[in-house]
C-alpha cells in the first residue's frame, strides 16, 4: 500500500513540476512599431525586447497575437499561465494581473491635428483650453488607455468625442481624412507611421507643455504565475536596463 502511495506522490510531484515548467502564453497586440506583422512575420522593438527578457530569465514562452480587449478579458476571466507585454499600470488592471518592474518608459503624448484646424488647435495655449473647445472633435481609440491622467482629462472633455474600436493606424487614417479634428498620439507610433504611410505626413504634430509625463510600461502576468518566475523576469529586465544599448 505504501509503495502505491509513494508512486502517487512522485506522479503528483512530476505533474506539478511539468505544469510549473509549461511555457507561458505571452500575448501581444498589433501596435507598430512596438509589435506588428510585416509580410506575415512578427516584428517590433518591444516584441524583440520581451523575447530577450523571457530568454534571459529562462522562462519558456509562446508568443501569440491577440486583440487588446481579448487580452484583458482573458485576465479578468482568470486564464492561467498567461502574460502580456508592455502595459501601463492602472488600478483596474492590477486587480486581475501582477506587474513586472518597468520594461519601457514612454515619451509624453502629443496632439496630431488635421491641417485645416491646426491653427485653431495651436491657438489653445494649454491642454485644458484645448479640451474645453466644444467645436473640436477628438478621435479616441476605444478600449485603450492613454494613461490615468490623460484618460481622466478625456473623460471630462467638452470636445465632441469620436470613439472607435480600431487599431492605431486606422485612427490615424480617420483623422487624416477629417473624421476627427485631432487625436492624442504616442510618439513611437507617429515616428513609425509617418515613415511607412506617406499619406499621413500632412498631419500636424502639436506639443503642449502641460501634457502629462510619459508612462512606464510593464509585463503583466496572471495571478497564478509564481512569484519566483516574476522575480526572474524582474532581474532580467533590470539587467537589460543596466546594460548600455547602441
């Protein structure tokens, strides 16, 4: 009897070890130049950075492309052995996922305007004044965060709001054809898209000195991912951040 009990313990331990060692599913959304497909090949500076971090941490990972809303629905529904890369720290997200140390720091957002209204937008000396203009239409990508401060400012804006569940490039195009007067833009997005999509180059970039500072991005993982795994990821991120990059 004791031999069967011992065999059962060994089998259970082996199964638990296999589960712990199973590759994590690491989801990423379409957001060039952070992560995107080009001719069917997954690319992007943040995708490459994340792959390097998981490799350095010796954490097995299977990278998959999923829409943003599905990613956060998966966290909310308790999907196990699951991570995603490059997200802002927000209270509602911390409720369903655990965060790594920062893997990247954004620059502040800028305003991207339709040429026909650029002068009117520039006439506003600060962000508060811009968002109080009832004659302007602001294009907002639904389901994404622009950071807690900017999200709150948008929520209280007196602009007309055009919300669309689209990828970043699609919102750029909507603004470029006048569906909205302006949008808030991540500078990494703009630097990539204006080079790769010449039709967008007519848009006008406007800076505001009171724009909230750029936020830090993190790897997020489901609550069941062991603390030791998160610590390994954190050490790998810290080692990478301490290494000069050319």
